[in-house]
C-alpha cells in the first residue's frame, strides 16, 4: 500500500481512503453546488497491470482545479474517498458511485508497474453476502459495505471477492465490521429495458485483494 492509504483509526476520513493515478478523458461537467461551492464530474482512465483499464468517475470541487481549463490527456494523482448517493430513475433508486477528490496533483506521466489504484475501507456489512461459482468453478462473493461519514451519513460500497476471500466473506453476518483493501474497477454490462431493447451500462465496485473482520 502507498503511504497515502494507511491503516485506519475511527476518524471519518481514514475509514474511506482512495488513491488513483490516471489520465483525464474529457471536460469537467457541472454536478451540483453546496453553500456556493460548485462540484464537477470528469472521467479518469486508470491503467491496470493487466494492460486493460478502468474508467473511474471523479468528483472535484472548483476550489481544487480550474474547471474551465482543458485538461484532457493530462495525468493526475488523486487522493480522496469513494462515495455513493441514490439517484431516482426508471421508478427506482440507482446507487451512483464516484471518487470524491480531496487532493489533486498533476504529473508528467505514470511509470510502468506503478500501483495506480488503491482503496481502503472500514465499514459494516449491510446486506447478506451473495456467494456463487462461475461455470468454470471460480468462487465469487458480493458484499455491500456501509462506510460511515460525519453527520450520520453513510456511503454504500459494492465489493467483489474472489477465491479464498470469497469463501471467507460468504460467512459474514449483517452488522459485522469489516476492513477491505483493493482497487476500484469499472465493469460494462447490458441492461434489458424492453423486450427488444438493451442498453450498455457501467457498474463500479471494489475488487477486494484483502479483507478482515474488525472488533468495534
């Protein structure tokens, strides 16, 4: 782990830590305003070690960067948090996830084999784990982790475990406290919206490399 992604204590920031490095893909688009401070969204392409990449949505305050400037193609290092909110669409709530930037640094490029995508979460299991096997016998477990913020808010973060981690996570009980280390990944899927119509969509989740139960 990078020094920026440390073991947590019980403070609100340290229970949700993200560091990503990648390339800005487009313009900053206005999202919302809070107490006169504007927040903007932009996509960042983050390379994996496997030569593929993840396209990660980044939320940035106008106080951190000049959102009117063209930064397409530039490389950044971002530290912040992985956050969620519910957006109502198609008569249901959709969980929307993005990295909330606390610090941004512009860099010239990214060296080969650099760890570009790290996350640490300390939260609570809020849904019974879903354990399954692929047709080839690979074990998978899906977790939903509630990570507390100040003022009574929480972020709900979907996490996916593989192999031995999946077997371990399959026994977790709702309400247990869990620490997770991994990376944020984007995954395309097809959503059926009518008998003869499907839409391509993108899901975001944490791919778990390590996890453990914690005592409160």
